[in-house]
């Protein structure tokens, strides 16, 4: 292992930041997507901006098992051979730079300069959505990370207000760096699996399934019978995670089809073919599926809760998360009005373009330079 003093001496006069690479070993969810895209955008900025590259050196420090990470042009990769989980965060990562950027909620509490992205306060807002152990760990560790970090990023104004309200960090530490949409434009619907894109005789609502209580999928599944009578199917994508507590799903209905876990190209095809994405979540730090749907031209019917109004603006149809008949009526009305669907598709594409990984990466770059300047 390279010693910290030697590591710093090699690039004297340049701000050296270690990027917490734990996300590389984890399954792709919204948090991991965020980290992958921000790091890739930072790499592009350093490749294009010589002044930034002279002032800042980034190292993607990888835990064991992550040696095959995607290569970058201006961000060095540093594999490590020991440690795992939070112990790796705390004991191994800080040896590679005294300044650390963590994009997945946690990072080293003893790093001299630490910028961490804490995506949401969901374990405080709806603890019943999570297993007891997972929720307790988050509610214990997040405030510790928030107090010791030099700066805390989050992804929406709603999330920022919740982090403050639940004592995770002080407001003056926070800055907003939202999710972007560009990754969804790189997906190729023509490469989707045949069983996902096979022609359907009836319009369908896309529902991202999860057993997490705050995702509230039951409110849409409960409308299956009425939607079936109107000739509308429901395609449920995704699988339950062990971190979530189980909920009882609606009974088997002939118009509910479970696609299971799908890849990005499959998801692109499903978005493009859907009547709409139904997103009834009760709380979200950001809510990236509606943004992805809008980027692919899929209308969105969303709950009017948490950060979702920030994301969708005037391009989305909003329903109270507890109004079952409202969800039913909004979906049926959209099926009966192709002109409305086309207008929402166009509005959604414009709205999605307002959220950029590149701009959010520029925010991180500015924050790292500010922290370096403050010493």
C-alpha cells in the first residue's frame, strides 16, 4: 500500500482527491448510477479543461473485487487488496488522499477533507420501509458522516430540507447536485430482449415494482380490475430487495405482467412503448425513473409527494399518493386522449434536458476547489 506522504509528494501543489470506489462493486441502483455518471462526467471535464486538470488530481480508489472498473482518461485507478465494507471506507480509503469524495451516502469520518453525497433521509421519514438492521445502521451512521464531512451534497431541495430536519447535517454544509438524464439517451431500445418488446395488443402502464412501503405500488396494482375493463395492462419491472420489508401485493390479475429485472436497453424499449410510467412513491430523495421516462418520451403520472414536483415540473400529471380512483382516472384519461399523451411526451423531453450530469459534475468540481482553497 502506498503511504499517504509519498502519495501526496508525487503531485505536490495539486489538490489530490480520492474518489470512494465502493459503488463499483455494488448492484446498479439509483445511488450507483449517480456515482458512475458523476465520475464519468468529472473525467470528461478534466480532459477538456486544462486549468481544472492542473488544479485537481482525482484518484478512483477501488476496494477488493473492483479491479475491472471502467477506465477513465484523467482519473487514475488505484486498486486496493484489503478491507471490505465500512471498515474499508474508514481504514483503507483515507490512506490514498487526505481529501475524499464519496458519492454513495457514506465515507471516512476521519478524512481531513471529505465531501459526501447523502441522497435522502428516507430511513428517517419512512423507517417501516426498511429492515430493522438496515434502518438502524443508516439512522446511526448518516448523522455521524454528516457532522464530520466538510461539505454534504444531496440531490434535491426536498432532500436537503429533510436532512436538516432529521439532524443529519447543518444547512450551511449542504449543496444541491441533482441527477442527470443523459445516460437514458445512451440506451438502445433496438437491443431489447424479444420477450420485452414483443408487440402488445393493448396499451400498458409501466410500474417499477418494489416491496418498499414508501414506493406505494399497491395503489396502482389495486386499480388492475378497472384498468383491465378499459383494455389497459400493467407491466411490473424490478424485484424486491432484502433491505425492504415485505408488503402484500394485489392478487393475481390477468392484466398484470411481471417482467422481473431488466437491463437498460430493455427499460428503454418499455419506456418508449408505455402509455405512461406510474410512479406513486410517497417519498423520494430525487426519483430518477420519472426523469429517465421523460428523457425517452414516456409520459409520467406521479405522486405529488416529496421531491417529485421538483423533478417533473409542469411536464407530469400529479396524483395524491393515496387517491386510488385518481390514479385510475388519470391513466384511463390518458389512454383516451392520444393528443394529450403526445403533448406530455414532448414536454417531458424538454423537462428532462434541464437535469444534466455534466452540470452536476461541475458543481462537485467547484466544491472540491473551494474546499482546497479554504485549507
